[in-house]
C-alpha cells in the first residue's frame, strides 16, 4: 500500500475542500520576504497552506480589522479624556472643600478611583498598539 492509498484524517488536510461551484475569483497578494517567511512559518504551525491561512484569517469572525482596532483605540482615548475632565472636577471640589470646613469624605476615594481607571485605560491602549 503506497501513500496515495492511505486515507488521511480530515484534521490533517492541508488544503480546503473543493467548492461545488468551483473557484470564482483569484487574488494575488504581494508580500516582502520577511512577511512571506512569517506566513509560511505560521501556516506550517497550523498545518494549512498559506492561501488557506490568509482566507481563514480574513474571514474569521473572531479577529478584528485594523479599522475596528483604530476605532476601539479612539473610543478608549475619548473615555480617557472624559475621565481626565471628571478627575479635574473632583480635584476642584476637593480644593474648594479644603478651603472651608466641609470636605466630602468620598472626594479622595473618587479621585483615586478615577486615577486607577485612567491607568487601566492607558495600559489597554498600550496593549492595542
């Protein structure tokens, strides 16, 4: 029995199944030598062909597009700006309260929480970049 007669598992299949309607479009992608090496290495790790890797990655619902990523970063930056404004207001309230006899007990805790959230947002933005 030679290699061609041995049935292969569906999990070890390197190419996609044939489409009943046949191939409709062909796309060419130009990549640098470094990008090609990275694509070949990743395809080998995942035991698929490079075209299959590209199609699967592009059509995957779990991955985000660069546009979605930029929109998420912009939203996080807008939230950070809002938190900065709120923390400024809390700081002004605390300064005003310190000038008189009244000092809200929650002012320090609120300001500390705002700073903590701002740091978490900064770390998240750095992780996205």
